[in-house]
C-alpha cells in the first residue's frame, strides 16, 4: 500500500498570488517523467464506515480491501483524522443550480489541483503521468483496481470510450471538445493495457495537465463504458428503440444525455441514480423538475483513504434543499438548518446577519481569498442579431462613454459595503498577468468625458434627452441579469441609472438561469451580466472575458463558438480577436511559463485596445457559513476554476459530535 506523494509542477507561477522568485528553466516534461511513488504506512487493515458493515456481513458488498485500488490516494486531513457519520445539509436555488452539486461532490479528475491551489497538480485517479520530449504524447497510468460506484472496474477502456465514441461522435458532439484538442484535432487515444494508455496530440500541448485538472477535465472520467455504451447505436442498435420509448425521448442522443450527461455542468449529471461515478457520494434522490430535496449517499467503492487507512468519505450522505430564492437559503442558515454553504449566501451584506445569528445557529464564518477579478461585468452583445444595436455596441466611443458615466466608488460603497476598487475585466494585481491599462482604463467617474465620447458616437437626442441611434430612434436596450448566481443586481441597476443620466435608455431585466442561458446560447441578448472569473494565475486558462474564448464569452458568443469549434461553428470574428486566438494557441503549445507570460501580455494588450466589456469593481474576500461541529474545512480560494470547495477535499470533512 502506498501514496504517490510527488506532485506535478505544471506551472511554477503561483495561481493564487504572484511571485518574484526566479523560475527554473526545467521543462515540464522532466517533472512529469520524474514522478516517484513514496511509501505511506497505516494500520494493517483498511477500515470502512459502520453503515457498510451489515452489507459486508451479508455478502452483498465485498470487504473494503477488495473495494479499494492497490494504491489508494491518501488524503491528509486539514485538522485531524475524522469520524464517520452524519448528513451534510446545504441548499440549491431554483431548478438549474447544478453547479453547487459539482462544487461539493463532483470533482474527481485524473489529476487534480493541490489543496492550496499553489500552481501544482497532484495524482488523483491517475497514479502517474509522463510526457514525451516533444510535448505531444502523454502516457497515463491509472491506479490499479479502481472501481466505479457500482463495483465495475474503471479502466483505460473508459477513457477510450470518451475520446473515441463520445468526443468523436458528430451526432452527439458536432463541435467536439476543445480542451482535449490541439492543432484543431482531438487527441488520439491508444490503449496499452487496462491501467495504461496514451493520448497523442497533433501539436505540443503544454497546458494539457492544467486542462485535465480543471473543471472541464472531469468530463473525461464521467462516463462508464459498461453502462453508457448501451445508449449508443454502435453498441446496442437493436435495443435502443425500447430504451428511448421507456425514457420518453425521440433520439438516441437525447437518451444518452439523459442517462449519462455529457457536459460537466449538465443538469442530467445529477438526475440518474443508476449512472456509475467515481465520486465520494452518488445521487439517491435526483435533481429533477419539481424536486424539493436532492440527496446523495456514500460511494462504497470510493478510492481514497486517510493516513490511518480509513476509507473516505467520513460523512455518510448529503441532503440538499431546493429553494425558491437566495433569501430562503439565508434563513435556513440563520435557523441552523445548514451545515456548510457558501454559494448564494456569502454576499457581503449577509456577514452581519450571520454574525448576529452565530450563537443560535451554531455557525462560524470561514474566510478565503476571492479569485474572481470583477463583481459585475456588463457585456454589450457585439454580435447582436439586430443590425442597429450591433452597430451601436461595436462603437468603441459608445462603450468608453458608458464606462466613464459610472460612479464606481458609489456603487462599491452602496452595493458592496465598501469592498473592492474600480476595475475593468482584467486580472487582479495579485496575478502574474496583471495589466494596469486593461484594469484601470476609463474607470474614473467623469460625466464630461462620458458625454464627450458619447457625442462622438451619437450626438443627436430626442425631446426627453435620450440619444438617437443611427436609425434615428432612441438608443434603448435591456441588460439581462441572473440574480440567483451573483451579487450583481444592485450594481447593475445603479449602472443603468448612470447611463440613463447621460441619455442612454438602458433597462435591467432579471431572468432565471434557464432563460439566461437559452437567450445567451441563441445570441438573443442585448447585454448580459456575470461575475469575472480568471482573476489570479488562472487567467491563462480562464480567459473568458479577455478574448472570444468560448460560448460563455458574453460579449460575443458566436465569435467564441467560432474559436472553440476551430471555425466550424459560430461567426468569424474581426482581425483583432483572431490575432488573440492565434496568440492563445501559442500559449497552449508552450510549457515554458516565461513564454506563456509574455504571450499572455500580448493578448491582454489587445484586450485593452479593444475594450470588449465594462467592469465595475474587484470583489472583496468571500466566506462560508460553517457549522461549529463540522471539521477539516480548509480556508481555500473561492473560484470556479479551482473549483471550490470540493478541490479542498470535501471527502475529509467530518462532524464532531456526529448528530
């Protein structure tokens, strides 16, 4: 029995804070190839949760030693070895809040971020990874004896199934999967044996390990071949009709998505209790329409142990309420009905509420750094289907004028209790990719400058003082806001008021998550608002608001689709954005952090020149509301790219006393 303790140094630049120390010129490939296993000893026998004892005694479940791989991953507890038992209570908001489930229980990639998010990845389902000298071929060794939650072996065939049968299937994924592509082509899978395989790319892929450790890298280990293949015509042509009829769907692709999901962020990932997973807890009561409660229960085949050989997780199960709004969830925290929660409740305005209720609710607040770079990014749709609005939004003087018109400090004081500073869509000062021009340009509140730029763009006004567009009609547009996923409604409403004051008829329109994404995906929004991720070292692999990167780039979704699909979908962007895309391709090829940094500067300089989107302010620190008897909670960074809190090893959370 052993633990692979040597971590993979993917990028020596610290992802959470900048560093001034020199970076060794050693190739990443050497670091991959030099991985060594270190022995780790514990009690002679593995131990399991008491709730599984009866099944083992009855013979319906194998002994714990037979359920674990030959070399389990050993998780060092944050505080100390925990106790088994208890139910973790938390909450969702609305019918499409699936990413809270991902954030607490859905992150088990081949290689994972280290707990500190220091810039390293560590072995997880994979025990070792080596790369060829040219950076094109990656050889992966899985932990021998891994098992899915239904007890079936997890092998190289499952990875091959994803790459060959899913990514390569144009009916299921017509645009492929960009993170497992290089040079416009999907990596080629080759099986060595059940525990070893290679992935070979057309071009060097220096960021591949970072992609595997990221939130979307989970996709490669989500679908068990022995289960999911039955929903594909290649493997079950004769039986598909019956399965489709039973599921109430009309096509095999609908059936596959319903049963196995495809996207890491899909609701379907949490709707099928029969789908095998590699995660610490598995769905029992699914997250389906009309559900008021979602539950997960212990995975008896989970592959991790603590230093004393106790199989994780410590906590038996999860109970997640589905709430109509954020305020209902805040009240549950105040009433002591939540054991751990950060999503939806960690608005700055709630700090005082939770502090006052701390004794009654038996909770305390755990602070952590915020890796986001902006509280409120307002993206005018540069690819609007309305030709008049498209012309207006693409006028840079128009966007500059809107930016000068915003009193950011007043918004910070009123909407964010004084936390943060005026900021555009740009990496934070702590980031190695900080770009002062991009961050601070046009952020001063100056009505004269606002009117100067707006007059250059559209000087004519109607009788009520509103500016007229190129069609002679009042410039009027809606700003689409999704209150459930961010503390940016008040800030957006205030920004719209400032724009009204300079003659722009901007209105805030609140929508739920489903409608937001329907409109965004169909390019039907005038403008949209979201938080700004990619604020620290993660800017290099989360450049959503720095150039048209993918379909979450709200200022130009079709341009993002064009890039992500290799020009096969979406709309071809203008020259500046295409130049950024070329630069980013060079970044992904390189394994040299200094070269990556230099290229990223070029990319961000273009972002500053183009001024794609309008930001308000940097976010202040965030917090979680945590029960006093819940232990091993790490004060980790708050980020989507991390992702938090699951990347800090939620499987080692425990209750003391257990209730």
